[in-house]
């Protein structure tokens, strides 16, 4: 983790103006999708949370290079409604990625939400983005058994335009042993594909290569039962952003393939619990699914 930047809770109009500007750099192309200053300030003054990451200025003002934004919400149980924190946005400047900023911002959010007395944080992300999956599932310890179609309708920013806005909705149980272990100062043993295969995990949709380093989704499998396959591996493209830029039809094929697969798996009681990324010339990415309770 870099020692050059620092974190700060934001609540002033000037600070939120910088958050507006950073959104334009992270998600370029659509001014209407920027969360405006007045809404950020209002949320921060009413139980919401905006945390910023700054680089100290060399003879000038410090520069905002990352932020996380969320607000209080509710979810419903058989015993009635309960409060939660809805984490709406996490953004890191393109030049500051892969330095641990996203993890540090989420860890700070976790600490603040626990102080508010809440036990659950939820957010959505595109399940085909392996960078986000690795952070959310493998590093932070969130779990998922909810697939939502077209959450935001037709999106207009440069990263999401032209593809259905399907999302995973993840649960981050902030007081669970699982999450506390992932966020402890002692690094978690990184599990690779060999660990899961040795434990009996089955890859149920292994992709094929089309000769251009663009994986094509395998055929949809028959969903196995818990007894037949206690651990499953679902493959996604290692670099979906690059694939989408090169072949929009193939990207749409992956969207439809994984939509059908995850919806069937979740109905059958499977839960996303981990994520594996294999770097290299032909990188591969896999979700790990098992049966279990999302609150563990």
C-alpha cells in the first residue's frame, strides 16, 4: 500500500466539486451520469459517507485521486425492515489504479459503517469485470447470490455504453469473521486454481479461444446438485473491457451466457464466495461458487 496518499472524510461543497470532477475522469462521456455536488453534500450530512483519497501537492493543493460514496438504506427480513449502508460508487483515477487505493477506501468505509452500528453493506458491479470481482470477492470478502438485469437501464458513459447494465448485488457482512479475516493486517493466503481443483471444484463453462486471444463462452451446462459438485468454477473473460472494445457482439454473447448461468446457479442455492485470477499471456478468471448462507 502506498504511503504517498491519505484518506479523508468529505462533507464540504469544495470537496464534493472535486468528486464531481473525478467522476468525469473515471467514467468519461456522459455528464448526466455524474452524481452532483448538492446530492453528495446532502447525503454526507444525513448519514451517508463520502471518503476521499488525496495525493499531497508538490508546492500546490493536494489532489483527489479516489473516492467511495454511499448512503443509508434498508433491506427487508421476515422480522421487518433493517438498516444497511448502500455503497453506490467507488472511483480511482486511471493513473492511480493497482496501488491498493480501492481496497484502502473500502476498508475505511467498513470501519465507519461499523461505528454507525450497521452490519451490512451492499453494492452492485458488473460481474464480467475481473478487476472488480477480485477486489470485491477475493480481497474484501463480499459474497453474492443476487443477479440483477438492466439495473441502470441504458447507460451513456464511455465504459458502459452499448451493453446491458446487468449487475451482481453483493453482500458485505461487516462483522463476520470472513470479512474481518480478509481485512486484517495479516495477508490472507492467496488461493489459485490448483487449490480449488484439488478440493474437487469443477469448471462448468470452460471457454474456447478464437485465435485472437478473445475467449468464447462454452455451452451452458446442466446445473449440478450440491451433492455432485460442492464447489463450482465459472469462467469469465480476464479482460472484458478490452474484449468489448474489440468485439461488441462477443461481449454481448458473454453477457447473455453469464446471465443465464448465474441466474440458474443462484436459484439452485449456489453462492459466489471467491474469485481466482491467473495472470500470464493467456490470463484466465474464475468465480468460485458453493452452497451456503450469505451472512456467514
